């Protein structure tokens, strides 16, 4: 647990307010303290011993951590890092949610990781290019094993190893920042060369710790291959497909053009209103803040329904889970699919 914030990062904020209209929780409440600027003001008060650290607990939990404030910030405030530090201070002991403790217990042990992959038909272990490794993702291997199979099918040169550990993004985002960094370094050592990941959140965390030159999110990597794809058709027409951005991928790594260019080859790309806005999954947020998570995603579900899409493509497992759940609840027939799976479907037309 840390005691203070990085002063240089606090000092960058000039309280200009550009972050306000970009912040999902400020949109929900209109409350200053529920904006990035407001939360940084609270952090400064704690830093200067004018406020007890536990007074940050409510806002550290209410924030989605989507980092939508970062691209619009003229001062270059690294709000995502400050949020991780805030949770590192407040999400300790009895204040750490039970769900988070349970998730940590699973991914911190070899047995837990083995259990996630048990009876899960993910990509089979294979040795190919020793400098290109597929990262399975902790819970993606259990919830969406078809994603790793799609990548393995598309790229025979990718090595697949099921005994890899967690990248530490879960820890870094939920009150164990230093341990999250250590886990990223350990994974980087175990998987030499380039790590290919199908999870935007994991990509952003890994790249921030072991370097962007070592990490490639699937859409980045596939786009560089410059392979012509066949359009996917349905009932004699090209599919109508939209995209839900991964917050960390777009706001943390600046990757959002690549998946769209790929989708343009696969069908008629329809830009979903607010595609860059958080879907409310936000890592563990949908588990910890269910009501607020549904409030955040409600307009997005209505927009997807109105567009009558065949598919909504995702680049992060949390987004996939959130949209599958909420579209099913709203009885919307649009199918949610990871970009890698959609590309693999094109290859077999």
C-alpha cells in the first residue's frame, strides 16, 4: 500500500474542465467530485493532509477507470495512473471488495489458473515462432475460449502456452499496483519477444510496464499484416457491423483506427453513436457497481438496437461479456463477437 500520490502527476492538472463532458460518471450525476478534475482535487487534499485517505473510497469505487479524460486533457494528465494509486491507498484490508479478493485468489495460484482453463476448448498448446506468443487472458480463456482458437487458426506462426500466468492488469486496477507491475514483468520474461493479446485492458497494462515494443493487441498486429479479407455475407448482402472500442486500448494506447479498417473489409461498417464511450464493463466495475454499470450502458444498448446490426465487434473480453448480457436482457438480436473471430469467419467464406 502506498501512502501518497505521484506529485508530478497531480501537478499536471490545471483544473480546466475539459475532462467533464468526457467523464461517464460526471454525466450521470453532474457532481464535481465525480469528475476527473474533482477527484484530483480530493487527491490533492489527501496529499496535503487536509483530508483523510478513506474519504476517497467512494469516488475510487464509483470511477469506471475508462480514461476517457486523458485524450481530451490539454495538460496530459495521466489520470489512469492516479486512479490506480488512489485504489492502492483505499482498497486495502476490509475495504477491498470480497469479489476482488476472490478474483485475486484465483489468478494468484497455479491451481486457479489451471482451473480456469479446465474443460475450456481454447487454443491448443504449440511451439511455433519463439518470439511471438499468444496471451490467453485469465477469464477470457474460460468465458470466450473461441477467441484464442480463432487467433491460432489465423496465424500458425503464433506460439501458444497454457501455463502462462496473469498479466497483473486485474491487480493494478484494483488496489495492488506494485504486484500488478511485478506480474507483468514475470509474464514478459516467460513469453519472450512479442506478446499478442486479444484483450485491450491487458494490452494497455502490459505495454505500460514492459514496453509498447513488446506488446501487440490483435487489431494492431493483424492490420500490419496487410492481408486482404473476404467480405462476410448474410442473406446475399454484406453484413452490417459496428464496433465497441476498448477504453484502455483507445484512451491508453491510441488504438482505434485499426479495428475499424479491418471491419470495413468484412462488411458495411456502421459507426455506433458513442462507440468510444465506456460500455460500463470497466474490468471489475460491472461486478461491483451493477446498477451504475447498467446506467452507463443503457443508451448504447438502445443505439445498437436502433441500428439493426448483424454484429457488434469487440476487442476486449469485459466488453464482450457486458454487451452479451445487456443485449440479451433487452432482447436485441445483434450478435456480439470478438474481432479475431469475425476475421476467422471471413477466412472460411
